């Protein structure tokens, strides 16, 4: 029996080879629109990080994300629904 005669899932059937990952592209090789989009995204991330660093810190707070925005407020295993 040849490999082409075997059915998928049968013992001894060849498994399909995984496709190799495409090589990473350099920034300079990208189209101008993609380069501009990446620069704009980096500028937005930098501005967001700067604003986060300048924001007032909460002392004695719960920690983590805002519970009103991200679902239930869970403290010591108790979920409190607002």
C-alpha cells in the first residue's frame, strides 16, 4: 500500500507537514502606508504611556482594573454586583 492509498486517520498515514512561518519583514521593506500606520501606533502608545505615568496615583485602593468598567468587584472571594 502506498502513502497515497492510505486514508487520513489510519495508522501509518503521513501527517501533513506544518507550513513554515514566513520570514519577518524589515520596517524599510513595508509599503509606505504600513510604515506610517506603525509610526502613528507607536506615537499613540508613547502618548498613552506618558499620560498613565502623569496620572495621580490612588493610595490605599483596591488595585487592579476599575471594577465598574471591567465587571464585578471581587474582594477576598466575594463578588459584589453594583
